[in-house]
């Protein structure tokens, strides 16, 4: 009896095993069939007649109406074509949607990050409208002269007795945020626009104290500063012995008139040579840089300009010559843009001896162009070169006599005056 029971159990176990094997075989067959169909789908998706014959007409793609076919250009070498293809797929096949304005901002921001142009910026319509509206107003400030390095505004000069100086702002401090807005890097244009407020109003500025202009770190601190319409002289001059000393802080719209007036006044006082101090000068108008150079250069090339459309164009001295007396130009690492053009023009034309430190190396021109869908794009459109064809951007203008600034004394100015005196022929 026990033996019969054992035999029955064994037979039942064998039946269960056979049934399990059959189920596994069926499952494997289904998997193989689905995989084969999936693979065939990839191979035949573009074969319309075959797909229709197999009954998969829903997979047929009309070549004249392909998803994303609105793209113009080869998707292998055109970003616009690639984006258009993806956009077409999302619009026609995806169950999701996207915010066009946000996508535009994020996409163009990412595009800017991949270029080698540190000054490339996309302004959306609202931001650009505010920027244009503010830039039409008068000047106001917090006692700081701003310059720009790799698209970021920093304090190039903190005026004596200003609220910024009292708050501890130092030369070289970068602007991180204004009124809490730190969503983007602040350019000098944007900082100037943000500071155009009624006198007496306050502005909250967050700064970053970097060890150098290339330093990405540094401790942050925040100041609340009053807006003031107080003006600061752009040109200061004085007679130092027999040397006429002229300090030019910015290349403004009337810089040439101011420098000419200073030259004439100093000559009337008996100046036999000159020192033109453009240390910490962030630049300004190129035309005015040419005009200031023309006060000291009778004729010849002042600057070469390289653009995409034309290999090279030149600007020459205007003929508004003021003096041929010996000249020394003071420069440092904050001498930038059109101020560097001025220094290079006087050096290459052998009109001046440069004293100090190599200039910043910001020899590029940025333009802002309106976009058809609103907003604008700011980008680098040209590069400055010295009259002899030397690059300024990324290289700067090297002095003839190098000297760093000593702590507690202006040894650079003293050397420049001494040099100017030595150039006077007895």
C-alpha cells in the first residue's frame, strides 16, 4: 500500500514538472515573438509599402510631413535644425508640453555657456525693456566706478569720501547681486541701469571679494548704499615741477575736450612734458579714444579693428593735434577696452613711454542686437588691434618700464614724472 502511494506521488510530481516546462516554453516563445516584432519595426519603419502590407499603417511616416521636418538645414551641423526636430516631435507626439519663454531663456543661456565669448548674453523681452528704459536716464551712483571682466562687473575705483568707501567696498570687488537678484552675472551696463534711481533712494548690493580678477571664490558681503547724483571730475590735472600731470578716469563723450583743456592750461603754467594717467580707466567710447590719441599723434593709424565681415579696418588720427612735448602714459591691470586702445596707439606710434603694469586685455567690442521674437542678444562683434597689428584682447598692452604699485605710496606716478622729466631735451 505504501509502495503504491509513493508511485502516485512520483507520477503527480512528474506531471507538474511537465506542465511547468510547457508554460516556460510558451512564455519564451512569446518573448521571442515580441522581440522579433520590435526589431522588425525598427528595420521596416521607413518602408511604407511593407508596413501597410503587414497592417501597421499607423507607423507610416509621410516624408513630406515628418515629425520635426520643419527644421531647416542638416541636423548634423545645425543647432536650429536639431531643436526644430525635437520641438516637432514634442508638439505632434508627446503628451507633455513646455513653457516657450522659459525654454528659450534656458536654451540660449546654455548656448552662451558653450561659446568662448564671455560677454554673450540673452536678455528676455522684459529684462531688455527695463534695460533700455533705464539707460535713457541720467547718471547716478554709489561712489564706485565699475569695469567689466569676462562679463562680470567689478569695482575698479572707489571714490574718496563716498558711501561705498565707508561701507568697506574695495577695488576689485565683484557685483554678485543687486536687491537680491543673483540669477545672472551682472554686466556694467546692467549695474548702471540698476543704479539709475532718484537721489536718496537705497540699493542693496552683494559683493564678492576675490583674490584676483580670475579668482572664482572669495567671501561675499552685502551693503546698503544711498544713491547720489554727485559728480566726480573725469579729468584732473596739476603741474608737478615742470611736468604736466593729467588723470583721465573714463573715456567719456567729452574726454578729448577735457584733456585738451588740461594740456593747454598746463602748458600755460610752463609744463615741458606730460604724464597721462589712465590707470583704472575702464574705457568707454572708441571714437573718443581715437580723438584723445590724436591730441598727441599728428598722423597715422590709431587702431585696427577686426570684424567678421571685413578682415581689418583702421581708424587714423583726426588731425586735432595739441602738443608734441614728451609724454609718459601710466597704465595698470585695470586699464581696459578703449583705454587700452589709447595706450597701444601712443606706444606703437612711438609717441609715449608706457610705465606701470600690463593692461587688462579686454580688447573686444560688444553690441546688443534686437531679436524678432522679443528681447535682445549681446555679443562680441569685433576685436581691437594695435596700430602695428598686435592683439589687445587676452594679451593687454605691456609697459616699456614695468613697476608694480608699492603699498602706501604711489611709486608708479613718481617714476612716470621722473621719466617725463628725463625726456626733455636741454
